[in-house]
């Protein structure tokens, strides 16, 4: 392995994908104790990474901003591109680990003068990388393992702890401590629920959402079985989902949809006894905090995108006898009319798992 002083990790995807790269960060540090590690992510993931003690700095790349600039003015687009390339050049990066699957990003890294650029060649998008692994998608193993393959490709030693990591902040901790006290939640068993699907699928998010009525049913049953309170998490766009669950549930159910930053969500997850959620970024934040989870997987393959590493404290629930799942493969989803992979999930199975995890008989 050639000497590496400054290394840049690039991942401009969603929350889960960024968390899947945190074992990679750890192994970079173990193999290169003196190197500076930098990261490029999108704007919404900045709060997820800003407290990581291994990162020297974080740069933001928002693809939509570049698209908007290009649509408004070619000169504005070029200026934005030059600005980003200039910032990268100042870091004197000698190696980039490009997880973006984005040809534009590989061009930016090349123009920034990075000599060693390693990543995936998906649909020939990585053609100007200096070293690449050809892939058709993420299909036969967990995404974390695909990411670590790039380090193995460079000759890094990979062994030991591959847990996901996310860090809150002192400010977030203080804020959540005050919230718990103000709402009388101290001493209660907190069940976190995520009834939405995050932003990654956009308008197709309904294809990864278990019906909100099922979450409301679970919330009512759990609150009625002990010293339990339910906190609902989600994005601004999912407020209606959270409000519907709260309306059905009533007391001891609080909606925090659209009210938390990602570092605050990390701190909230730490306080949960169990998190019940659709697959997505919030699941992996909970996993990163070693919190018990029950996750609903419909079209997405849990072997590729599920809790990592697998553990007895993480239960994945899928529909029985639905042979067409998983249908999300190679970054494409086969839309269907029946949604059997979600509608046929037994909510009583989920309830029993939650009661067992909470120690409620």
C-alpha cells in the first residue's frame, strides 16, 4: 500500500448509506493512524458526521444545487464547480474513496488533482477512476461489505469491529435531556417509532411504508401494557403520517416529525428501549447506538440493507409467503399494485416481539 497522508471519502447518498461507510472510516484510521480523513456528503447528512472524532473536515456536495445552477446560468454552474474543486485542492488529498457511483463526482476528483481515485464502476460511471471494482449493483451481500471491499482492494487489513457509528453533540444531549424532563418521560420505557420511509425514495416512499394504522395499533397496545411512552420520528414531509398515528393513539404519544436534527435524533435513539420502524436511515441510526430494533422490510432486501452487523437485538420482520420480494434490486424498484410484501406483515408478530424486547408479559 502506497503512503497515504490525506484521504477523502465521498458518499452523497442518504442516511443509511453514509452510516454504512462508518466502519470504513474506522478501518482507515486503524490502518493509517496519522492520516487526515476528510468526507464529502450531502447537506442533510452533515449533522450526522460533524461530531465524528476521526474526520478532519466535511465538505458538502448537493447535486440538486449544481443542477439548479446549471439550469439558471452556465457561468454560475462553472463558478460553483471551480469553488468546490478549489476547496478539495486545498486539502492536498492523495487518495479518494468514491462511493458516489456518480460520474460527475469522479470528474471533480480528477480535476482536483487527486492521483489515486478508487471506487465502483457502475454502468461505466467510474470509467475515469484510477482503480475500480465493476458492479451491477448491491445484491449479494451487505452494502458495508461492498464498501470495505474497496479498502481490501487497496491492501488495507480489515478485521474486528465493523459496527456502525453515529455521534450526537453536547448541545443535542443537553436539549434532549431537558425535553425528557419537561415531558415527564424520565423513568419511562421509550418506544421510538418511524412510520415514514425517509427522503431517499421521494414520491415512491409509500412503497416502503407499512400502514400507519399498524403503528397506531402497536402504540396503543404498548402504552396500555406498562410504563411506556411512544415518540414518533420522521421528516417534515411525514408529519401527516405521524399526526395520524398520534390521533389514533392519544396519550403518551408525542410526534417529533420534522423537529429534530440528525445529531438530536442520535441522542433520542440512545434513550429508546426499542425502536420500531420501516427500513431506512432511522433504523441504522438506532443500530449505531446499539438500541434494540424491530424493522419492517417490504421490497428491500434486508441481507443487503438490513441492520449491520446482524444481532439478536435486531429483528427484521418480512411478510410470509410473498415470493416476489425483495423486488428492489440494482437500485431499481418494480412497482406493483398489491403491496403484499407490506400488507401481509402480521402486526401481532411485531407486537409480540416488542413486548418481549421490553420485558412485558
